[in-house]
C-alpha cells in the first residue's frame, strides 16, 4: 500500500490541487486557489521524482508564485466596483436647504433624513427649500451648489 502511494505521488498532488481549485468556487477572495495551483504545479514535478525533500520546496515556491500571480493578474480581471463610503455616496446627491446659507456663512441642509452643516459656492443666499447638490465633503460639513447654477 505504501509503495502504491509513493509510486503515484504525482496523482495525489494533482487530486489535492484539483479539490482545492474547485473549493475556491465556494470560498471568496482567491485564498485557496493559489494553494491548489501550487499542488498542481508540484504534481508535474512529482511525475519525475518521488523525493519529498525535492517536492516540498517545489510546493512552497509554487504556492508563493501562484499567490503572487493570482493577486496580480486575476484580481485585475475581476473589476469589482469600489465600495462607496458614506461620504463618497453623498457627493452628487440632492439635498434641501432647511436653514438659509448666506455667502461665506454656514447653514443647514437635509440629506437622507439627516441634517448637515453646509457652505455654498454660490455668491447669493440660498433660501429654505432650495434644492442643492452636494459637491464636496469637508469634515462634518458639506459644500453645496444650487441645482440650477453652474460652477
């Protein structure tokens, strides 16, 4: 039995590699894929030698190489959209003035049910009820511009 396992060492590396590559389908993040690829690469070397003192270093190097390949090249193909933070999600949103915003002064706008301190790029006072667009975040203040005014 031991001789049969040792004679088919390449087949064992290949089987473990394929199982790990297939397991990547249910585990997010390209975590198991490089490990599986390392086993598959080592299976190729195991077809020529059964010496574990040679195969273990090959496995380690192959896994590191596969890890860097997966991180560098396969993640580029994913093109996952960047997660928008609360601040990023506010840029471009429409809000309503609830306290007048005079030029050079602050007032308040209501956005998504929350009240935000706001400053305006406009040179005229923004009255209550004016619809504005959020153009910039500055700490806990938002910069706004009236919807009908160009920058």
